[in-house]
C-alpha cells in the first residue's frame, strides 16, 4: 500500500523545518520514507489508545526532523561513511574500555591527557560512565540523573566533553555514553514538579494514592536491590503518594505508557547523538514497561519501544549504534537483537552477560561443560548484531543462566550456584578469591558477586600472602579470562583498572553515599604513580598490562575474530578445556583455554576431526606446532591458552 497520508506528514514536517531537499539530505529523506510505516505502526501499537496519539505522532515526526537538522555537517558525513562501510561496529579494530571519569582522570579535561595511555594499550572505544548531573550521595554511580543535558560539575562542562570528543576523533576513537532511560533521580525537574502536586508530571511516573496498586505489582515483581532498597515503591511525603522505584528509592521509574515521556526522552537521545556519540548504552531496557501481574521485565512492549527508538535513530542519526544493557536470562537477552520482521532491527549490541558469568563458573570449577551447555542459545544471535564481551564491568556478576544448563553438565543447580557464591566471596576453604556477595535476598537465597577481576582471580590474596607462585597463577587467570572475552566474538569492553590488575578498594565503606553498595569495591580510584609500574619489567602491573596489550594487538591483526557469526564451538575431548574455531574464507583460528589448575592434554584428533591437517602457529606464545598422531597431545599448561592459526603451506 502506498502510504500517502504518512508521506505527506513527512513533507509537511520538512516544509515547516525549511529543509529543502538537497543532495546531502536525499539519503535522510529516503531513510525516512523507508522507515515511516514501521515508526507509525510501532508508535500506534503502544499509544493508539491515548487521546493525544495523533498530535504526539506529529511531534515525533518533528522530533526526528529536528534531530537531523541539528546534526553537524561533520557528523552527517561520518554517518554516511559508516553507512557506506556497513555494520561498521563489527570490526575487529574496535576495543573498548568503561571508565569513571572522576576515578580515572579526575575531569573530562584531564582525560584528554590520558588518551595516549589508552591508545598505547589498544583501546579506541571509550565508555564514559554517566556524566550528567546526579545528586551527590544519591547517585547510584550517576545512574540517577537529575538533568539529562547538564554535565555534572564534578567532571567539567559540556564544552569539555565536546573538546574531548574532538581530541578523540583526531585519534580515531569512538565514544559510548549512557542514556538512563528507565528512571530519573527524585531531584529531576519532572520529579520535583510531581512532588509539588502537578498532575501532568505525576503522570510521568507510576504514582498512586495508596498501596492498592503497588501491592498488586509487588506480588509479582522481583526486587533488584533487596538489601539496600527492598520493595518496588517508595512513599513520597511531599505529595502523600507512592511512586514506583524498582532500583533505589531515589530512582523514580519513568512511565512510558505516557507517549510524552517517550518523546522527551527521544529528544535526549538525539541530544546525545548530536554530541557525536557512536554507541549509546541504553541502561536497563528490560525494565522500561510495567504491567501488574507480571515481573515487569522483558515485556513485549519494552521491545516495541526499543524498536521504535531504533527506527527513529536509524532515520535521523544513523551513525549511532544502540547497546541494550539487558542483564537477563540467556533466551531473554537474545530477544534484544530483535525478532521476526525486526530481526537485527532492535539493539545493535547486547552484553554477553551469560558468557561472562560462565567464564567465572568455569574458572571456579575448572570444568567447561556448563559454558558449553549454554552456547546453543548464545549462537542464536542474528547476523549484523554484536555482543559486548567482557569479564568485569562496574556492576555485579549475576549467575543468571538457566538451571538446565547446569544440570546438563551433571551438577545440582542449587548446590552449584551456592558453591560459586562461596568460592568467589572467599568463604569456600581453599578459594583464593576475595569478592563479596551483592544483594543477598534472604527470601530467595539469591545473591550476585562483587569484586575486581584481579581480586576474584586471587591476586589480592596472593599479594597479601606474598606468594610469588600464586601471583603468577592469578596473572595467568586474568589473561585467560581476558583472552577468552577478546576472541570469542564481539566488541571487547575492558573495565578500567583491570588492564593492570587493580585489586578491591575498601575505601567506599567510609562514605555514607556508597557504603550500602559493595559494587564500589570494584570501582577503583586510579593512582597514576602505581600505573607507572607498567613500564617496570617484571612488576605485576607490567605483566598484566603488557599481556592485555599483546592480546589486543593480536586481535587487531585477525579480522576473523570480529563478530561475523563465524564461531564454531568444538569439543576438545577434555572437560577442562574450552575450544572454538573462528573462520572466514580460508583463514581459521583455533582458540583453546585450559581452566584446569593442572596441565591439560588435548588429542591431536580434536584438530583433525575439525579439518585441521597443516601446521599451527600460536599467536600468543609464538610457538609452531605440527599436528601429531591421534594418541599424541597438545599440552596446555594450567590457566594457559593457545590462539592457533592454521599455516597452509604455499
Ligand atoms: C544499570 C546499571 C547499574 C544501575 C542500574 C540502575 O543496570 O548498570 O549500575 O545500578 O542500571 O540504573
Ligand atoms: C539487575 C539488573 C541489571 C543491573 C543490575 C545492577 O541485575 O538486571 O540491569 O545491571 O541489577 O546490579
């Protein structure tokens, strides 16, 4: 059907914006025409019952046009170059790091001086943790935003961010920031107006006169922070009402059943896009739609909203990719890449939270079978989308994979999870890990895990005991974990401090704004004097930094390791060893990871049955191998790994 009425709306909007169609704008116009029926249908699926739906739909069109007309010429050119390249974000050239600006460099201005350090490491995508204004002491690390447009004074100003962006561009670096879509701080202007009794703004949130509806919701909604913020509602004495607060009581959930909220937040999304953001991390998208009688997570309408946002971004600011931070069960994560007619048309990226947690599972047990049991789900990720792969981030590690995956490996799911929690919180005898349980829920027995990569890998303990052998073991564990996340496919995202082995920092316990949240133990303050050790041969910092740097440089040389949906898991005939092949055209890389505290033997047959018959070169150790007989073995040392490329004789 020719959608004349819809196309006319675009024409009228363009006329209002005085946008004459010139050759540079032609592609914007075609993108708009191509996407408008989807935008129309997604919008009306959510909002057709709203009495203002038609007026707000016109506002949506104007918002998209404004985003494009506001877009700097330079950014439009970058958009075109990215579109021309196609799936630019799948490249193996990209490697990222998440960091808190204040804890890493103090301010945005000072960060400019640290770009060299990041460049040297091999990092070219910077995820700057939330930068926008957030009340001190009630900020959840910046995830409680009181002004979506104003940089928090702790970090500097908007023009500092723009200057930094420009400096990053000169170094071919990409920028990732968050949009905290699900909630605002209770000090955001909308929340303040709601508190003061303004009905219009009360409708921006889930606000109720009494506990009736909140009680209904609470029956089926899980608690996210049961220790620090039990329940899902908070009483607001100023207006004598209850408001939904799924996370902390100072984070008020936005009500996306109200189309005006969507449009205003879309304007914020475009504001970020026009700052030159390359990847927008959509915080907590699983939570953005609520219905009583459900868990209010991963609801179909949340996906409809994300698809709508994706279509709008694709039209106005197509160079900005979307990352959905959905830390949910494996099958549920996959859905954030889009399904059915929206396959690869929702989020471009999602965190491979399942794989991340399963690496920790394998490291504790020395057994890779649970990891293997999950792969049939993870491999369903559609082509043209990408994982973010990682070992640690600013959040806790949740053991959110399915029980059947654990059972398939022959373990009892309940006992297995208990073991992992005890192992990483250090209460399991003989465990070298020093982490802590996060958000323990006595009602369900659930808990997640906090701690830095280094402390969880035993480095803190080994240093405390001054045990050289254990230090070496933990350095090997750190590199094993990083290597797996760098080569499995996706955009690797390091967490600052992990590149040189920062252990837990317990100073947060002395700060009232943080002491209730032990995730702060793994969010270090960078000490640049300590960082100088990366130049001193043989120090722990140098060993971890140079290993990480080497891994990133190997990764940049091998295009097969980007997320091209070219991953094949294999069985190395040894439960301690994880193995997969990355292949494209004729080049093939066989990656093997030994999670055992003893040497592991891998029969050469494992290679032959996968068609490897030639010589092998290990990019990591620099060794060459000739494939031997079936009853001979490749021997991999404890917590070592191989990145073997087949060398085909000319
Ligand atoms: C996301 C963030 C987390 C925060 C939560 C609430 O999950 O990663 O740090 O606590 O959202 O905004
Ligand atoms: C929950 C959320 C996740 C968030 C985390 C913060 O697990 O699902 O989005 O990162 O809480 O701890």
